[in-house]
C-alpha cells in the first residue's frame, strides 16, 4: 500500500531508502486502533463518528490509520484539502470533514468536486461562499459557544442561516468545540449557549471530542468527533487510558547504545543537571529530541529498560538520552528500551511521560520525527 501524501505522512522508512540500523522505531498497533474505535463506538450510541485524523493522524500516519478504519469510521475529519484529496484519490468514499473549512476559493471548488464537507466559521468564509461560482449543498456551521477561537456567536446564527438559504445550502449541521470537557469548569456554560439554538433551529449537531464523548453523553449529536482516544491516550489529566479501556497505539522503542559507570558526585549530560549521589550504572539510549522525545522531560520521567521500569536522568539531548540502570543489572548495550507504549523494553504510559514533561500526549505523538522509522501492523 503506497499512498502519496506529499510532505505530510512520514515515509514508512522515515525518508530513508533502505532499512535503518539505528535502533529507534515507532510501531503502530492497528489492532489497538480498532479496539479503541470500538470503545468510541460504544460511547457514541447511535451518533455517527468522524474519526479525527488531522496532523497525520496525530503522528500515526494518515494513510495507514484511514485505511485501518475504512470499514468502521462513518467519516474522517482533518484540516487540509490536500489531505482530503489524498483520501479521495486512494478510493475513500465516505464523508470527509474539513475542520477549519476553506482557506482559499480554490478549496471550495475541491469541496464541490470531491464531495467534501466544509466547516464555515467566519464572515470571510461566508463571503467566499457567496462569491463562488459553484457551492456545496452541505455545510457545517461552527458556533463560538465560549472557547473564543473559531465560530459565529449563537446570536448571529439566524443571519448566517438566512444567507446560506439564499445560496440554496440547506443541509446544515451545527458544530461547536469544548474548551474544558476534560475537567475544570466542564461544558455547562458552553452547552447552555449552544443548546437553545439547536432547539430553535431543529438542525443536527456535532459537539463531542474524546473528553466529551467519554464524560458527557448529552453532547452526542448526529455526529461525534473523537481524536485522542482512538490513539489510546486519555484526554483527562487524572484518569488513565487503561482505566478508560483504551490501548496504546503508538509504541516508541529503542535500545541502549552505551553504558557508563558513574562515581559518586559525577554529573550527566548537558548542563550537568543530574549528579550521582553514589556510584551507579547509567544507560545511553538512542533517542533524543530530534526523534520527537520531549527535551523538557526532566530527571525522573518514566522509561523502561530490559523489561524493568526506570527513569530518565539529566537533560535529553538531540540524539540521546540517559537512563538509570542502578537496579537493572541485566542491562547491556543492545538491551531494549521503551520510551512509551509497550515492547521488549517494558511498558510506559505515554500520558505519564507527557505529564512529566509538562505537556500532553497529543503533542508527543504529533512531534514524532520523520527520521524515526515507522511500522504498522
Ligand atoms: C482535534 C479536534 C477534535 C478531536 O479532539 P480530541 O481531544 O483529540 O478528541 C475534535 N474537534 C475538533 C474541532 C478538533 O479540532
């Protein structure tokens, strides 16, 4: 299967023309993806599911993820017309939603010709529609219910719908996006802004991201839009993916390429931010920030080596990081290491790595570097 997604999908060999001997690998477990989709399906009830595959399927490979979900997903949601067309060219016939709508008039032409579903979120996009020679019959209208990013104010919806009617666009779905479905203030205020207009217009709606789908069944509309949960990660800071019944899809693995023995008082890596309190063995892992591992992961970030849990020591550098082998006597050069996911090296919850590094799994997945060879299976 070779789908060309120019410049977006990492080449299966990370851009290399022959197998790479440097040991870092990302393994994408498509069975886990199917499993997670079935969890989303269970939560979705009778709502249809947009599988969100923006950002190269959160770094998991747009072509491979879409192919894997081709029978299960009711549609695919992404950003760029170019990526939508790559799916159409590869024979995908299901609905495709452009989450940010059209960026240019040419995009609208592609929407009409290739039967895409565009979001309209701004007066500028409305004007673009009015100026277009051809128009789609179907649109998503995005409302700003309080996130204050994209969308029309609910009070302006009436006027927007009138203009769409004049263009003979009648198949309209209302959409909005939650800022705090994963905790904090929750969704009450935003739902309070959104629900009345849904009631008044009687139009179908689409609201739920992963967090809302898992936490707030009342947000299920005609469609739901899960992303991160499909990739096996938790949208909540305080609830593990495991306890949500989700399985990791991306497994980032490497090996030890060096071992050092430190004397008490010796320091490790750039800036010497870790200092050994006593003599200890440390392992050097072929994985650095140029592979997508977060440079901000501090000493203590979880990692697994030769089947045992360990911790990162000192600063992550471009091509290497250091781990603690004090309690892992069996570790040798060549021993397997798991950065996140599960493998020969052991198990590491990506959400814990993200938390340690002050970020979220979304960012770690999306940052997987093109130089890391990826396998799907
Ligand atoms: C990314 C995105 C989603 C998916 O969010 P998750 O938190 O990954 O489930 C849903 N809707 C919109 C508009 C998005 O941009």
